[in-house]
């Protein structure tokens, strides 16, 4: 192993490529292509290359700076902005990306003006709100009229398709009726504009439920996949989406953190209790004196301790401050020493934070 600095986020490049390959093949059998979403990996270029090698035909992110790094690295597939763009960032959007998800007519007009200035054709996917209540047109008649407006009035903006988002805010599942509603809306728009849409984007990782349960309409031909390919078969994905099929996926990312203290200490704080570093009043169980270890990483880097999963049996995460994480190592107390490197599997939120933390070094396995 190279002389690493810690804490370290380690990517198994082959495992990530294989995850994407499995998903693209499964979806491809139903005529669905994958847009690989790189936000969860912090737009890491090496991760992006692995996702493209796995078969993703589009790369998407909600961060323009991540797409810009892809452009600079020579990533050749189309780049898609998956957060509704701000008017203030449109010059960079047109310069860097090829496609954007849009939900406002004012934004479409501004994209037209900026694309005209840059003499560039720019593709848009109009977003429909099917009940999750994040972005998208709620009034579908207004959306139909907007689609016709883009098709007939905007010279530099191409209506590439429509899409929806489910599960990210309102926890709405991609049920058969929701997927059919999107397909029916796409068909109406195609009648209005007199041609087929290039993309009908049926959502993100949660929409794999429709693929694996066999009710995805033929009209839907693109999914925006990030979380499942990045974290593989961790328990939270299986439970949330009830997808036994993703048990075939690996875990491409792990956290490695170094032990900086090992001591026997009480399990209940001693003194008058107030609030912790995050302004919360803790609840502590008195289990007597037990062996504890500190690792040099904290919630400022990964968020919630529930999103770290120790790979070593007997280690329990019992708390954290911004810069330290406290482990109960009583069950392995004779085998943990200062300087040891401990490894953790990650849930999606932890990967999202870790990949963007300047305190966390990145390595390819």
C-alpha cells in the first residue's frame, strides 16, 4: 500500500465499473439507457471514467464545477445538469453542459438568449411534478404548451425530452401508475410537437423498482442513476427499494480512518450535562467502564454516524463531534492500538459528504 494520508476515501474502480455494467445491461434489456450521476462521488474524475466504462451514455451532476472537470478531463459523453439551473449560471451552463433539466419558462428564454450568444444548440428536458413536490410543472396543460413553445419558438434550444423526479423530497415511490402517467404525458407531448422525444427520463435510483418489477412503460428510455451504483448493496438501498436484484452489486467506496486514542473510560459523561458540539442534548447509557477508541474524522466530514458501517466485527460507533468519532472497542480491545487504520463501508449520505470534504484524501484501489 502506498504511503497514504488519512482519513482516506478509497475507490475500487473495477467494482464501480462492474456495478454500472450490471445496471446498464439490466436496464438495456428494456430499452433504457443510464445517465450516470456523479454528485455522490463529488464529481471525482476517476469515478466518472469508471462509470462511463461501465456503459453510462450520459454523465450528470447538480454541480457545474463537477461537469466542468469532466469536460476538462476529456469525458466524451454528453454532460447533463440535473439541478434546475440558476439564471446567474447560464453562461457557464451553456459553455460546459449539453443538456439541462428545466422547470421554468423564464429559464428556457434565458437559455435561448445565452445559447444564441454562444452560437450553440442546447438540449433541455422539461420536468413534470408527479407528486413528489420538488421541481417540475404541476399544471400539465401548461407543460404541454411550454413544450410546444420550445419546439416552435426557440431557435437554439432543443426539446430533448421530459422527465420526473420521485423519492428525493416527498418520498413518493415510482409505482406503476406514476410511471404510466409520465409515459402518457410524453405521448401527448409527442402528438403536440409531431415527433418522438429523444428522452423520457423516469427518475433516479428508486425507479429501478419499475425495471426489476417489470412494469416500466416502453416509452420511458432513460434513468438517472447515482446512489445504487456508487454504494452497491448496502442495507439501506435494499430495504428502501426492496430490490433483491442489487445484491449482485459491490461496494466501490470505503472510508479508512486512523486511531488516535485508545483508553478505558466511563460510558456516561461525568458532570453537569448541557448540549453537545451540535447544540443537541445527548442520551447516554451507563454501561460501566469500557474500552474506547477515537478516530481522526468527525461529523464535519461525513454527517451522521449512522451512515458509517464498521467492517470489523465488534466495533460500535457510539458518537462523534465535528472532528472525532468515538468507538466502543470493548469486544476487540486487545487488538486496537493508536495508529491502526480502521475501515468503514458507507451509506449514500456519508459518501456524498466525504467525497466533497477537503480533509479527506482520495485514492484508487
